[in-house]
C-alpha cells in the first residue's frame, strides 16, 4: 500500500472519499433523519461503521489538511444507536476537526443549518418515542460550532441570534431526561443544550437581551415539574451559562436576585412543606437546591466582583426551599 508525503496510506483516504459519497446518498438531508425509511437507516448504520473504521482523524488533524465533505458526512452519524459510533467516533471526530480549524466555512454553515434543524425537531422524536440520540448530540456539536465563532467570528448577527434561540428553546423544552443508559450510552439532552448556551454565553457578541433569554431558558428547565431528580450533573451544567454571563457583567444583581426569588416560589404548591408529599415536587426541590449550590459555590470561591452578584439570590433560594 502506498504511503503519501504526509505519512499515511493513500488508499484509506480514497476509501473515505467514497464513503462520504455513500453517506450523502444514504441521508440526503440530515435535518430529515426522522423521516427516513428503515432501509435508509440501516444503510446509514453500515456506512457510518465503515466511516468510523476507515477514518484516521488524528492523521488528518496532524496533516492540517481538511478533507472536503468529511465533517458533514460524519455529522450524519450523530443519531446512530451504537454509542461507539455516535459518541466515540462522530462527536469526538467533529470536535477534533472543528477545534483544529479543519472544517471550512461552507461546511460550518451546513453544519449550523442541519444540526439546528435536528435540535429543533427534537419534540417530534420525543412525541413519537424515538431513540432520542440525534437532538442531544446535534446540540453538543453545535456547541463546538458556536465555539469556532467565538474564537474567530464568522456568523452573521442573524445566524448567531437564531442559534441562541435554538439553544434556549431546546433547553427549556427538553422532556427526554435520559442521561446515561447501560448498553445505550449517553443522551443527556439538558446538559448538552446547556453546553451550547455556555459557549454562546462566552461569545463577546452576545448582549444583555441574549443574556435574558438564556436566563429564562435555564430557569424554566431547572424549575420544571416534568423533570425527574437530576443525577447526571445537569444542575451544574445549567449553572455555567449563568455564571459566565454574570462574570461578563451582562446580568445585574437586582435582576439575578429577582430571578432566584421567582425560582424559589413554591407555586403551584402553597408552601414547600407540601413538596414532601409529591414525587414531582420533591424532584423540583432537589433540582433547584442542587442548582443553587452549584451557583453559590462558584460565586463564593471566586474573587470576581461580578460573580458576587449571584450570592444573594442563590442564598435566598437555598434558605427558602427546605
């Protein structure tokens, strides 16, 4: 087998190019995954397995030479049921390529559109009791796409605003609370959506109005009556965008304290004492307190003056909810 000047075999590169074409045929539009027939899904499973087996992402990164169409083809594997394909290959490969700057601008645009569509369609899959892998992993990769815009701006104001709304709407509306399931791996929708909001919160182009939208989304999810008691680190992940937005000075203490006070309200219960007779209310109590502790610890350990704005509200939450 011939070895090229970059030090890796030429045949696998050609083979990968062929697989990219096969992937495009197997799934012409990533945003329409849910409408694919079983035959197409099976073909995509086979193609993604071959792509994972034949793609040496480390070698591509070392070469510093992008492979045209590779990122968008790999993205079609984010909804696969096999965690070694979905998480071990697709997510890790896309993260590596994006962080290495090996995804050209036109492909980043395609990823932004297709992955956003996958995230926005999550409620359809949830209603149909689907496998539920695609939306959370699309959100997680979108966080990496958002990171590229933070490091070197390329999105338009409209694109960035649309992405923030996609992330916020997803975080506040996730109702598939599966985290890690033995034999299936991760879904982790709440945490992955929070990671997208975190990357956006770090972006200097995000302003006070955007910060308010993030705060609204986080509040609705952490205080949801539909959520179970979170056990997969969701409260800490949800706290991070709030912490970064506060650190950047986009959230004033008065607003934060008022927000925490609204979270501490027991309604529809007349008092938090009633929570001890309700499974859903106990879960909400648990989640709010875990969130409050995450915020308070970070705000207390830091010497950052802006983060001190979080202390009164977090303390109110923790002292109000028994």
